[in-house]
């Protein structure tokens, strides 16, 4: 049975009981901060609200430059300041602590929800489990990845990996339901003790990312490629800069644009400056609101995405690739992962090994033969049909409401048993 059919009507018990489900989402990141988690959780919040729930998002404040997030009359967003790393991201032990420590008190205060949804890292999941145990509230863990596996693959100290894995097991095992994004993540979450899982495939906000977006391009526009999104160790985005000098030789006037942030951006800038042209053909722009990122992707001839082999994130699906497909721009994926299968199934670009020579050859060929308008429309239409976050978020919302419905059924059963016991002579 498909997840859609299996979960259809999961919120019916709530509606039959004459209840409005109260859902709290706890996440260090939320729109307008552009990230895969932000888009997923915003779509989930909207889908829950559309199903009749009252939704409260407990999250972090964002810089004023990011603008304001989406508005929904049944979604309330509560923000508090947090510490951010040098790239402006809530990432690392101290930034996590700056969100998770106050989160404990924030979740204890206020009206008691019917269910809480927790987003990684595992420290947030552990805090949510503790608070929910105290308040006797079920929670759902949204496992978009397995953080402890990724930490182990990046060379983190064994003690740190062990602590992260213990926290992740704690968060997974206490959840009434675990939402995962791929078969591989689901299998690993189950190994770590997740009691009940539902796969919610990755999607993209096609209302923002679509083929009708007005394109943007760098000054002196020639053919150009854009890397739009986070560039961390596990992405291995430096492979594009290793390949770029050879690309510029073959395609004079070509430009490479990096849009966003990440722990590797300093290294990327150093690599660009060391090129024969001093980095003149490479542009680095700060993180942009989603609508602006969509315009850059729409203007590009090629969108870039990568995953470093043996990074621990080979199961990941970079949202930057899906966003590019949604605006109709072909994707060059360097490295392993299920996103390659999506690109090939849609005939929406190229998939090559994570190696500079393979990347250079593919980039030259793609920049010399940019997509036609008809081709862009075809890819965007495919993405609208297969990758829209609206459909995937409905599955997630019904799974969350199913936890509330199960709890109501148990309470009703207990009430019937107590009434029957009292009526016995």
C-alpha cells in the first residue's frame, strides 16, 4: 500500500472528536532562512494548518536581511535569538546549545500541544523527548539524515561521535513516529530504534521555484553555471573550482557563481583567488531569499550540485538540484546519491563522478549547448508533477495527525474500559 493511501484519513479521529489538533514544531531553522529543512518544515506547517490544525513553530531569529517568512492564519512562529557560526548558520556545538538550552523552557511554557515535531540535530530531539515525557505529550522526529553517521565519516573524535549517536538513538526511540526522506535513511533509523517510520520524499516549493521566474545573470553575462546553496565538507563543492580553469579555456567568457554560505566558503574563495585569472570569472554572493535564488537558478545555463564520496551523506538529496529542475535549468551532479537517479529519470542534466576531469568535460559540453525554452518548460513541468513539496507535505502532515488520532483512540478505549468496570455489579 502506498504511503498516501495508508495515511489517508489519519486526522479523521481528531475531527470526529470535535478537536482542533495543536501541533508544535521545534526547529533551529525555518523560513525565511533558505535551507532544505526550512522548506520542508514550512510546507509541513502549511499542510497541517490546511488539515485543520493549529500550528506553533518554535525556532530561531533570523537576520533582517533575510526578510520575513511565509504567513498562514493558523501558523504562529515564535522566534528567539541564537548564536550563529562564522558563516551565519546555526551549526556547531555552541550554536546548537544556544538554541536547545532555551528550547527546554520554551516548550515547557505555554499551552500544552497534542504533538510536537522535532527537527535534527539530535540534541534538539533529546530536549523534545525530555519535555514531552514531562508533559506526557507524544512527538514525531523528522529524520532528514542520520547525524551520527555523518559525524563519524568526517573524522570527528570517537567520543563526540559516540555522544551524538547516543542522543540520536534517544531521540529516535522515544518518538511515536519517525519521518524519513529516503529508503536508506529509513533503514538506518530503524536500526537505531525508530519504532514506526514513514518515508516522506524530498520536494521543492514549486510556487517559488518554477519556469516563469524572471531570470538573473552576472554582469558581462556569458554562459554561466551557478552553485546555489550550502557548501559544507560533505558537499565537496571544491571539485567545481578544480575543474573551472579548464572550463574557461574551452568556453571563453564563462562565469561561475556561488550563491549561499557554508563551512567551505572560505576555502572556495581561496581556490578562486589562486586561479590564473585571479578569480575574475568566479563570483561569490551571500545567501539570498528563496525568490532571489530562484531567479539566479532560472538565469543559469547549468546548475551545480555535488556530494563527496564516503562523506556519510551519500543518501542525501541536495535540494539545490531539485530547485534547479523546478525552474527548468539542467543540473550537473558530481558524486553519488539518489539525486542522480532523479536527474536521469527526468532527463534533466548530467551525473558524473566527483572528479575534476569528469566535471570539466561535462561543464564544457553543457555550457556550449544551453537548454532551449521548450526544454526548460519540459523539465519544470516534470518537477511540478513529481517533486512538488505540496504533495509530500500532505503525507507528513497526516502522519503527524495520525499520532494525535492514535492517542485519542487509546484514551477513548481506556474510558470505555473504566466505564464498563464501574458498571459491573
